[in-house]
C-alpha cells in the first residue's frame, strides 16, 4: 500500500484538492500508516472501513456517498498520478454537467472511444448515445445523483443480471431496449441520469495518468527485494486499428498487467523496498511509455522534497514495512 501513496504525493503537489484517504479492510499496520500520512497535511483526512473481507468497490462508494453531505461527490483511484499543475477546482471541472469523469488507462488508445457497460474505462453506451462515467476519477453533483438513487433504489454496485436491478430501474432499461451482460461500477447510474436529461462528460485532464493493474492478485507472489525482469508477451502487443470506436481488447488487458507489474516493482524500489526492475520488450511504444512515466515520477518526487508536508509523507513511505 505504501508504494501507491507516491501517486497521492503527485496529486497534492500539482493540485489544490483536498483528499480523504479511504481504508478498505486494512490490517492495523496499514491503517496506522494511512492515518499517519493524513496527519501530515491539513488537506488530508482518513476514514477506515473495517471488514473481514475487502468491500466491493461499488458498495464502498455507496457507503462514502451516504456518509457525506458536500454538494459534489468526488472519488479517485489510488493508482492515479498527476504530473502537471491542475489549476481547475472540482466545481470548474464539472461545470454545467451533472457528472465529470477522466483518467482513462495508460494502455488504452488515447484517441479512441471505448464503448459498452462492462469495464471501468468505457465512456459511452454501445449505440454511442448514452455518456458513461468511468469508475476511476469522477465528480458528481450530489443533488442530481441523490435523486436517482432515491427514486430507483440503485447504487454504484455492479449489476450482472436483470434480476439484480430494482423494478423501477428494470422498467427504464426495458423502455430503452438496453441489452446488457453486466453494468460495471456506476454505469447503471449513468444510464438513469441520462434518462432524466442529466449531462455526463468525459475528458482527459492533461498530466493525469492512470496506471491500473498494480494491486492485482497476480502480483502477490513477486519478491520486490529480488531482481525482476518484466518481459513482454505476445498478448501484450496491441494490434493497431484505424477504428476510433472500440471495446477493450485482450491485448490491452494483458498490457495493463505488464504496466502494473513493472510499476508495482518500480515504486517499491523508489521508496527503498526493492530492486529496480528490468524491462525486456520489443515494442518501442511500451518502453517509451514506461520511461516517460518513470521520468515524471522521479521529477515529482524531487519536487516534493521541497515541500515539508510531502517530504514527510515520502519519509513515512520509506520507513513503512513491505506489504
């Protein structure tokens, strides 16, 4: 968990936002670390949800929504970095819209539009009519979202079958002739907001980088204190396409794991917990992406050393045990 807090440092350095750090079924040691980090800055707060097992993402978002009263409900994944100064406030980002989202995954085609209800990175329905919020970096206007939640008795949860959808929402889906195999986190809320004329907007924010795949179970066996070579597989090579409307491909999902594994090891190395990973790839675009992100992270850490609060946070990360 400590390694991902480098992303928090970048957000604090390059924005004026305040953040609530959310613990999800943390052990005592991890909870104490997040609490110590929160105590470093008056722009940080900490809340810990205790459970015997990890609380699903959508359920946790529901709990957070109902525990707050701010006019805007905002959330951001812990693996999102900000490498350029962001002058706009959350209210300025959302503007006249009822929903704003950003931070598409680093392995995705930045020029493409990803469609479908399944997958956190999709931003529009299959028929290209309904704007969909991602589940990574989002801003909602509370009153509009609260009205939808109260009317339809739905939330941010994933819905994998029509029988899981409450009756009023089912009727809306039938009226719209929407066929689905799964509504990913928050996607059903986007559909229902659209039904009531509420505007959703997706836009990339300059310098906002989302490195997914850094907390998957496939990383649990990795010894960050031993030399690791991150090797490109054939499935990591993204097949180029002229189409600018697409669904997430298997190659992009595989590439997510490559980036996730590399930066999982690299960030541990950065805070003094492991060995610098080696990269062995034939696709120059992969190596270029990784090197550019590394340079941005290193520049961010260097700048953070000039700010007392951020320097203190980084020192806490270096002192934390490996988890």
